[in-house]
């Protein structure tokens, strides 16, 4: 992968994308998870946000998604923004 200045790398554990919706009923296939598409939507809507704030936005959205319950698994995130090569 060739990074461009401003690109963000987001690392996350499976507890983020497997977070279960707090009020929706489980489907025949199982619980209603946030999924990669849900996480991607959150990130896409905040792509210019600084990495620290992006982590806060994701965790806030995750808490709201799981409410009134808490996430059932560990939720670890790390975000890095590539600023470009030093000159």
C-alpha cells in the first residue's frame, strides 16, 4: 500500500465489528452486528477528523449502537495519520 499524506490507518479488534445492537432482535443468522460496513460508514463520515477524535467518534457511536447494553467483547482501536515523508 502506498500511503499519501493525510491517509489514516485504522486498526481494530473484532469486538468493534462484532458489537451487537442493543435493542434489535437477533435474526435467524444471529445477532445484529455493527459489521465492517457500519464501521466504514462511521469512518467515512469523519475522514478529515484527527486520529484521536476519530477514535472518540467511533467509540461513542459504538456505545450508542450497543445501548442500553455494553459491548460484549473487547473493543480496541488505534488510528495513525501519515503526514508525509520528512524532507
